C-alpha cells in the first residue's frame, strides 16, 4: 500500500468534521429526486472552500484530481444526493440534523449522505496527491432513487475515461460484488363490464388475481451464486371503477421484479408473458443485475482490508455506471427509507478511513 498519503489521526479528525458538517447541511436541505439543485450547490461550495474546482451538469457535480495522468486508469467515486420523501412514521423532523447517542438522525443521513460525504472527504485529501495509483473522478449525482435519466447516465458522457467505480451505498463497508437488477412491470388484465347484481360481464379483477397468484408462487429454475433467485412482488393493484355495482372491465397491477445474473431481463420477460394472461409492459430493462470479479483489484484491495464479499438485493447506480463497479459504503441498507433514519458517527469516520485505504491499495 502507498501509505505516504494516508492521513494521521489529527487529519482524519479534520476530514470527519468536514464530512459531518456537509452531511448536516445536506440533511437540512430537501433534495427529493428531480429537486436536487440546492444540494448540488452545497457540494460545489464544499469543494470551492477547499480550492478544488468542480463542474456541474444539471444537478450532477464532479471533480478530478489535480495530477491527472491520462496513462493511468480512471476510478469513479460516486454517490447520490437525492432522497426519497419522508414516510409518515417519522417521530423526528426529517430535515433537522440531530446528534443523539453517537448517531446523526435525518433524511438521507444513511442513504446515501454518509457515503457521499465520506467519499467527498477522501477525495479532498487525495486531490493534490502525486503518484496516485489511478486518476480519481468524484461525482455527486442526482435521481438515483428513481433511476432517472438525468442522473449518472446523463453525466457519464462528460467524464474522462473510467475503468472502474466505487459506488457509495450503505453496505456496512462490506463488498457488494454483485447486485440485483430491477424491472418494474405494468400489467393489465381485461374483462367485460357488467352489473354486479347479475351474472354479467367478466371480472377483470378476478383475472388479475389468477395472474397475481402465479407471480406470488412461481420460482425461476436458475439460481444465482451471489444473488439467489429472481424475486417478484406485486406492489400495486387498482381498477378504474368508481361505482361498487359495476364488474370491472380492466384491472391494473404493478410487479417489482428483482433480477439476477442467471437471466437477462428479456429472458425473464419472455417467461412471464408465456405464463400469464394479462398484458405485461416493462417500464425499463436498464437496471440489469451486475457483478465484479473477485479477482478485480478493487475487490482484492477490499479483501486485504478484511472486508467480506456478498450479493446485494437492492439496486443502485452500480447498474448504470458503465464499468466494473464495487458497491461499498458506511451505514446499513436496512435503515434506508425508514422512519427516523440515522447513521452512526463512528460509521462515518470509518467510512472515510476505509475509502482512503481502499483507493490507495487499488
């Protein structure tokens, strides 16, 4: 490992305070997907105060290390600054950063603010370093929570050459070497309207229930080594009916399909359409399952640090990075999108340290 660039304890303390301050500002600034302009400005200001030039495209902000060498591989350090909307279960103000018992509470603290500010702090320390093993490209991106097209996908054409990526998501700083993809299906069952009091019509809702039962029970034969089976979950169902006494002629429902590397999205879609009677339309097939070989230098660096590889059931910008990517970050995915979201302050500090070690051992 190139230890000449590792910060001492005092420097780590400074990086931690910088990261914590930025995260508190981010929490206090609403940044729902497609509404991230203010938090993009906060990221810009964080680097401006450190005399690190940044560039911006829409609500995506990025920077490159000072001693950029075109002969070296490019490593993307990427996390997102958009959040979901707070759910009704919050007992705390989601936009008031509060520190209690070693935890920082607030919307986006865990997903993925802690990862974002830890990567930002690590990049700020390494920005002026010479003889880095790779070029560093830091990116704070938008629209990750909705897989929007104005997030990482729109930014990639503006970035310099990339060979691999660290995607900051809460993984307890373990190595998410594989990640399930996501395909959302809009399904429509059709019937024939009639009066509910008589034996009239064909109830589209009942037809939908037959298909829903198939989605609930079918098991795909091939199982991924890292990601397990393809998982299908019906999450929304409704008809257009406003009256109680009308047999519905259409029934709409939505299926969340978590893909694995055992099937392509097209293969999964073909199997589904052959088995159900409803019309099935995918919203997108972009979010494919991804993996990075255990032999990859990023993974090997993580293994040397005592981190463990695993397959992640949740999707992220890893699917859209366009290069081999390792998902890793402070925090716990189980806290994401939950009421009274938080990150441990110690997790934040460890995240900075481990990101630095991982990058320098790459």
